[in-house]
């Protein structure tokens, strides 16, 4: 009959060091949890700050003004949606797209920071931008077609970053399409200047210098490179917030040399009768629906 000389209570090898190491790991974990420094806690804190509800400006005269807090929305193309019912079709908003290093930011986002097109059309910190003057125009003055302006993120956690772009190079271009990159920077310069162009090319000269109406389709053009801000729905990106689309500055023209849906934008303002929805969500009068259907 053999005698059993080993059981689970027998301590062999460097058991004392192993116990001490486990105790140190537990102590370190509890300290980080107490200070909110765990990776999960940092990630939750980032999403809490960047998805915080934002209040859009209300335009009483239905125009865009310097100082307005707005949301930039690329509307769904109904014809494309019917021919290709993909989850990447629908309405998309220009949104800040920080990388994984942003989970370590406690006070605010820092540059450089990417942008993407998000299917989340609810107003929040990451998709709210301030129309900012670059030519000395006073806050509250109407924005005009062809007039340079900057788009700046809101204050607090978003850190007042400017939407910027520049000529593409071999080393600096968008990740998927390799077109002209769009990003956020903390420096205001000519690379962060944009201007609004009337949607219909036949009437652009007539509208040049006129005030820009809010909540209508238009083009947003980069002033230095003269390329339109675009959403590339066929190039999806995996972000901290799920699958989104790539943003770029590139003009897409159809056979009639008219800008296509990738370049169409609606600068959305707040709904004065509803603190939840925007003017884009507001039902349109029958007369406006008829006008749009005739235009298409």
C-alpha cells in the first residue's frame, strides 16, 4: 500500500513569493479602482464626457450666425438606400473620433484628433460645432455664402479644437480612401477655414454674399484646397463608438458635373418648441415637401 505524500495544502517552490505577488496585485487593483484609473473606468468616463448632451442654438430668423452651436448632418440618399440597403446608409453627422489614447485624458481632448461620420444623430458633445469667425465678424452676425469661417468643437471636455484639412501627401492622407485628410487641431490657421456654397450650381453666383439659411442642403468647401467636405459611406471605420464612416475633403461630381450626395450637408440648429429634437427632426409643412419633391 502506497502512502500519499502530497496534497493541495502542501506548499512547494516559491510559494511565499507567489502569495506576496497576488497580494500586491490585489492591492494595486483596489487602489486604481478607488482612483478611477482602471481601463474600464477610463473608457466609461471618456464616453460619458464625449456623449454628453449638447444644446444647439435656436435660429429665430432661420439663418446661420457666428457663434451658433450646430450639428453637421449628411442626409440619406433615398435612391442609394433602396438600391443598397446597407447599415452604412442613413443620416450621418460629422463627429470627433478620438483614438484609444484619449481614455487617459481627464480634463479635455487634445490634438491631433480624428473625425468620422457617425449614424448617431442625437446632439452630443462629439457632434456639436461652433461657427467661428476668422475675419473679425462679430458674434451673432449672419454667415454669408462664400465667407470664410471655422468650425470649432465646444468647450469643456471637447477642448475647442478646429476642423482642419490640407493637401494630401504620401505620408498624410485618409486611412481607407487615401484622399485628403480631415481632422481636428488646436491651431487656428488658413487650413481650418471653410466656406458655404449654394447647392444648385446654376444659382451660385446669384446667392454669393447672401445670408446662409439654416437646415437646408448646401456644400461645405475647404477654402485652401477648394475640396468639399465628404462622407465616404463605402469606407467603414471601427471606432470607440462602433462602426462609422470615413470623412475626407474630396469633391464628387456626377455626369452633369454636379456635386453628389457625399458632399451634401445640412447645418442643423435647435428646435425652439422641443428641447429634445432638432429642426431636422421637425415635421415639414406640406408646401416644403412638395417643393423638395419637384426639385428631385
